[in-house]
C-alpha cells in the first residue's frame, strides 16, 4: 500500500515538473515572437513561426537526409575514434609510466592550441571533407585520455592488493575493480566532450564548407541573408547534438549500472599434478600432501621501527595456528609477508603454495556489488572440469547455499555497502573459504561478530577447511579454542 502511494506521488511530481517546463518554454517562445514582431526585420531577427516554416522546408529538401548523414557520420566517427583511442592509450599509460611521460607533451599541446588553429592546419593538410572528423577527434581525444588515466589511478589500492592476492585478472579485474572507479570520470568527461565535438565539428564545416554538410547550409544561409534558414539549421544541429549526447550517455550509464555475476576463472593445472580440489568448493583429496611452511630468521622494519626481528617458526601442513600478540607487535606484518604482499629485510619463507586465501584486516569488498558477486570474484575452477560444471547459474546457486550457512538470506542480494560490519566480515570470510586456496590467512576474522555468530562462523571455517592450513591473528584466547589452534607468540619466537 505504501509502495503504491509512493509511486503515485512520484508520478504526480513528474507530471507537475513537465507542465512547469512546458510553461517556461512557452513563455520564452512568446517573448521571442514578440521581440521579432516589434523589430519587424526578417534579416536581423525572425520569430519561431518563421523558423518552424524554414525547418519544414529544409526537411523536405531532396538532399536533407544526405546532409544529416554526412555531418553526423563525420562528427560521430571522429568522436567514436577519439573515445576508443583515448581510452586505450589512457589505460596503457596507467600501466606504462614511460608511455604517460612520452605522451604528456602531446596531450598538453592538444589541450592548449585553440580549435581555430587546428581547423586552419587541418584544412591545409587534409582538405575540407575530413575537417569535421579531425576537429571532433582532436577536441575529444585529450579529455578522454586524461580522464581515463585519472579514473584508473583513483581505483582503491587495497582492492587492487586484494585482487593480486587472489589472482583476479582480465575481465573480472577490469569490470569489478576498475570500472566503478572509471565511470564517474568518463561520464563527467563525456557530458562536456559530446557537446564540444559537435560545436567544433560544425564550426569546422562552416570554415571548410564541405558539400552536403550542416556547416555548408549554415554558411549559405549567411551568404543569402536567410536568417530563418540559419536558425532552422542551427536548431537541427542542436537537435542532433542532443540526440547523440543522450544516446551515448544512456549507453555508458547502462554499462555502469550493469551488474552480472563474475565469470568464474578456470585454473590451469599440470598433467602430472594430482587433482587437489575434488568437490565444488576446494575439498582437498585425502592423498594430497602439501609441504610445511618454514619461516626462518624473518626480520622486517619500517624506517627505524623494527616490527619483526629474527622470527623463526614451522607451520605444519593442515595445521590450525593463531598468532597472539598485542596491537602493534607485527601480526599483520607477518601475515603480509606470508602473503607475499611485503618483502622481508632478512630471512626467508619456504613452502608457500601458489594460491592463498586471505581475510584482510579490512574487509576489502567491492562496495557496489552483492555478497554473491564478491564471493564469485575470487573463485576458480579446475581446467579439467566439464563445461556444464562451470555454468554460472549452477555456481551462483551453490554459492548462495554456502552463504546462507552464516548469513541471513535478505542480505545476499544487497550491495555490501548497505550491510552491517559483521555481515561484511562474514562475506570476506566466505570469499576466502570458497576460493581456490591451499593456505588460508585471516587477520582478526571475527571482528564485529557477536558471540553467537563468532561460534557459528568458526564452525563453518573448520567444516570448510578440508585439510587446508589455517593461520589466524587474534587478540582473544577464545578464538584459539574455537578454532582448535596452536598459539604462535611473536615475541617469544616459538610455537606453543
């Protein structure tokens, strides 16, 4: 009932706004017609009635469609090529800093030189036919390039670090990490560039006067003092620019809102390697033996602060370990060293597997996506599996069933940004547990959970380990008992 009332209220407000806009437009058209009638000079100013008549005459021209298609094609193709090339080079420059430095003088030049100078040079080099194409291209390209780079650089560094740990690559990395950061920059850039591409393109046509173009029609209207025709062709330019802008922005915004589930990556394995993960979610076979992890004389300092000093420990394969130490004692640093995120100053770690599932100190979730998408983002399948086993709809349903073991059903389809801290934490745990990982590392995994959910989540972790090694950092003695873990004390440098 409340939803129906809200819908009616929105409809009423939209209708009221439309009527208000219509009245405002009608008011200014009346002022325009009144001023034109008072001047009584069709060369200086004509009213909307004369413009409408001229517009109908132009539409009835034999070559009208040809004019529209030629101008629209040149300007539109110039914009499209500028967008594709600007985006591609912006993405490459983000990855290759030498390319960014190499292109910087060119981009600065393109942004600084007036459009009129471009038009004159292009007219000399390429003639009038391609003038609007190049003019549109040169106006749009630097803006798209700069905003693409800015969007990539604004991507959350912690999410990128998470993606590196979980080996998230290719389409999933772009779509779920870079795309949300890019879209605000690109949409803002396009709102300006789309209009500028038409202004510069038509201005170039007026200077070059190519046949069958809007610029040629504007120029001819000026020559023959056809003010009504000038207004009519200008109105046509505004209309085409408006349609082009709304269409492109609609497509970009639709892409920005598109939220399909991630493509589950297919993990390649060597022929001689035993299949380690037998079930749908990382169940290690009984005959699989993974090596122990040996931490030898490990040291790490940040400036003058020595965080870890000459630490030695052996992590037995399939064991459960809890690192116990006060805040600032180096628990997170040790986990980052094991995770290959940081490099040690001295010592080494042997026996680390290729894939490590991690629950970071922060949740590091993709905020705009739901729980299931965040879990699927880091999942992998064996490359020997049958294609039918990798269908996303089957995986989605299986992930959903797993998530329901520690999360309420109503939160699964919500964006994680709308979830409580405890729910987000459990989502991060699910992501690690259902990943293709032989070692699981968790930094304060039960933060934000009450006692009931802490016990429930700990039971889930133990149930899904299936022989995998678990390393957890914690402040609480209760967590050690819940996980049946061996304590590791950093300061004592020994395993208890």
